[in-house]
């Protein structure tokens, strides 16, 4: 079943809004600590706890408006809930920071695993959205698997060696922007593999 049409601005707001709100809340709370149930939590952890219901509400709205959620959206939300919960339970910021490494690493592994079997997992997921020949999908899958692996390694290096504020900034803006730019460049580079719509005679 194809998704119902939705205003693209509203769609972008629902997809990106929770992450941007997390960034704004973190900036406001980063120097503060909160006593909850006899335990002291940093502003980062409180911002993480706020992100979870925001993300779930945004996904529920997307599903209600379009009737569909992508597998990537569902998996990412699951990781946010799981690692956000672990972050609060153990009162340890590192769990939420590792979440990004695991998400990107899992995507790289899924794409790479399909390539080992001679198939494109990406084509299976996005084939209806982008008309492209199988050879093009295989090239894009190889490159995107490598990109996800690079992002996973970069995230792991950054959160372990840099400040939380820098990590939050890169997580919110730099990583998504790098991924979108990478995909745009690849799609432009693979124009020769695109399937042109043939007008009816």
C-alpha cells in the first residue's frame, strides 16, 4: 500500500523536529543537574529522556497521516527507546552516544551482508521509490555500506574523545547532512543507471 500524500514541510518537521528539539533542550540544560527519585541526572540525560516521547509522538503522527513508516524509521526509533532507557537506568551518557554507532554499524552490516549474497538490500527497501537498474543499485549499496561504516567509526571516535556538546552538534547536524549530501552526489553520479519513464504512444 502506497503512503498517503502529506505536506512535505510537515513531513520534514515530524522527521527532523524531535532531533532538533533534543539539541535545543540540551543547550538549555547542559550546565544543570536534576534530582529525580534521589538520583542526580545531568542535563544531557534529561534531554535524552525528553527526546524519547517526542520521537514516538512524531512517528505516531507520521503513521496516522501517511499510513506508513519506513523500516529505517522504526529501527532508529527502537534504538532511541532502548538506549535512551539504558542511559537513564544506568545514569550513563555513553549508552545514548553508542546508539549512533550501533545504528550506522547495523545499516552497514545489513547492506554488506546482502552484497555477500549478491543482492542489494537497498534495492529491496527503496526500489519502488527510485527507478534504477540492478547494477546501479549494487553500486549504490556498496558505497552506502562504506559510508555507514565510516559514520559508525567517526561517531565512536568523536564521542570517546570529544566533548558532549560537540558530539550533540555533530549528531544533530553534521552526520545527517553528510549522509544527505553523500546520497545526492551518488544519485547524480548514477544517472546512467536510472530507468527513464517511456511515455505512452
